[in-house]
């Protein structure tokens, strides 16, 4: 039986292999009226253990980049395409991504952010529905229909990429700065909505 309460998935058994590998469902964290939503791929071991997305080394990189542009983790929403840890931290399959997609769509629909930032190749391809060369396309903004709404989606390299390839750090930090500009300076203080023409 699948259940979702607001933006929180409380029970799901759509992916038997993920049910076996997870210790918990890892839901998004952050304000339910956030102007900026970061979308990752799937929980890793640390995320599965702690029940929060992006809390390992790549989460530290994200937190630092947010601080550099005057934002805190508490100002933004952080979620994943898939809410359960894949075995051995493998990439989620297309079937697993599609099984979890209604949860992501509903979360984004309820939050209605000014900007959605995809962190890495898998979430970028999943949200855009096309092949993405993330290194060359990082920083690009596209309007994408998600659920019943059009959203501005900003493509970003994965924070972990900056740990293995220092040349990705500038690209990542510039993308986070763009997200901060497009999403305002945190909070939902009545800024003009992007896309309200």
C-alpha cells in the first residue's frame, strides 16, 4: 500500500529490490514553501542511515556552497528522484525512477518553487526527459512541465563531482549562485514569482 501525506511518503512497496535494501524511506527536507528545491538521485548509505538527503560528504559541499551565497540548508528544500537507497549505491533503474516519479511530482506541485535545481546527470535526465551532458550543460535553465505546472529547472553537476574533479567546483558554485539569484535570498517573502508574466 502506497501512502503520501503532504510531501512525505509514509509507505511504499513499488520497488521490491529497494524495499530490501533500504532501512527507511528518505523524504525531502526543508520548508514546504521553499523558493529553491534541489533534486538529487537517490539516498546513499549515510542518507539511508540518518533519514535525510545529502548529509554525507556531498551534503557538506552543498551546505558550504549555500553558505557562500547567503543561504542555509534550512532555507531550501532538498529531495531525491528516488526515496529509497539502491543496493550498493547503484544508479536507480528507469523503472525505479518512474515508480517514484508521482511522489516527486506531487512534492514539487505542493511546494511550487521558483527554481528546481537538478544535482547531477541522473536527476537532470529524469526531470527533463532527455539525455543530458551534465558537464557541458551545467548552469543551463529550461522550462519543464512537471505534474500540472511549468517549472524553471536549473541543471547542476553533482556536489560529489567537485570532490573528485576540482575543475567542477567553480561550475558548481556558479550554479548555486544562479539558483540563489533566481530563488531570491531565502524564505518566501512575497518576491515576484518567476513565470508570472
